[in-house]
C-alpha cells in the first residue's frame, strides 16, 4: 500500500519561511511527477508547484520567486521551501505523486496546515 506523509507545516508571521516535506512509502516501482497543492477555506484546491523525476519544475504564478520545489529520488521525498510568506498563502498543503505499482496511480497525502499571520 502506497502512502504519502507530509510534515513541516505550522504558524509563521508574514515574511517568514517554512519547509514542507513529503515522503512516499510502501511497495512501488517508481515515482513520476511529484507536486504540492493547496486549499484555502472556501476555495478550490490549486496547484502550487510540481517537479518531474528529472528535476524539471513548474510553479503557479502566485508563488514564483518565493517558493522552491525539490526532490530527493533516493529518499522518495519532495520538498517545498516557502520564503517571503504572505497571509494569502494560508491553506492546507497537500502532497501529490504519480506512482507506479502494477499500474500508474495518483496519490495524495493527508495535508498539512500552513498559517501565515499578518
């Protein structure tokens, strides 16, 4: 059974930084794209950033130049370094990954809360 577990959320003041981590565990052959999404109260879940297994990354316009996504393939882990945080970054952040077991599946973590105070 494949599982994604996030960590690193919390409360931070505007202008501060946080680093999120997400590790994939279980029985699988490979991991393709890994990414971070977020959902604020009353809003739809949105893509924040995603990274291919070769390291090619893309970002939502709202986080460009502030957030950096990276991954450690040997550790099956993806990171999100968040700098210059703003109150509008407050949301539950979810890890997502395309993981191949006997088929290619799309998996989600349980989410971690990020709260940015003004």
